[in-house]
């Protein structure tokens, strides 16, 4: 392609540069970038990156969980995940989805089942990420809180959900 690599940058560092301001990095902040297949975590203190870690879990795992639990296609599960807020606000208890193996056949899926599947994965992810923060030994130095970024940071109610898992840090 005619391009040359001049440098490699840690993804947590790059996320921090993209979304954090100088005050946050000075006071101490944890940036968590929740992508499709991984979650990257970086802790900045005194304007320098002091800790990085990653979790091999991302928002695609929610899609996979939904696909398996609902016996539907990954495309249908992704659509449910993306439209989850709309589904919640519509207050319909059952939605119509495709059956895996026969996309022309339809089945009903319960919104409560969908919510349970999503909640289980999100809670597990936040618990594991909080454990990584605790392992860093820097939890008490995160004065500016936790900043979520990545596609999953736009998920319905994610800020409120995350706030119950990170020991009172602002999100």
C-alpha cells in the first residue's frame, strides 16, 4: 500500500489522548475503551499513563450471547442490541425475530429475556474491569473518575449501570 509504520502506540494511551482533557489526566483518571472484542483500560495520573490492561470481552460478546440465548442469527442479535433502547421504550413484552437456520421463520422473544442476557454480560464486564482497576493499586488516585469510550459507551443507560460497579467514582 506504500505506507510506512513510524511508531506503535498503546490503544489505552491513544484513547486517553483522544477523549481526556489535561485536568482529568492530572487529577487521575481511568479511561475504558469498550470495543467490539476487547475492552482496554488505561489509568493516567499526573499527566502520564501509569497503568494499562485489557479484557478480552467487548460488545460483540453481548451479540453472541443474545444469538445463543434467543436461537437467532448474529445479525438479528446485533440489531436487537443496537435497538435495545427503542425496544425498552416501546414497552412491548414480545418481539418477533428470525430463527437461526431458517431466517424466513419467525419466533417471539421476550424483552425480559433479552434484558437478562444483556445485563448479565454487562455486569460481568464491569465487575472484571473494576477488578483490574483494583489490581492496579491506583484506585485511590483516580480523582477525576472513569471515562467510558468506544461504541459501547453509547449503549442505553451504560453510565448509570457503570456507576454501580466502580466504587463511587464519577462516570
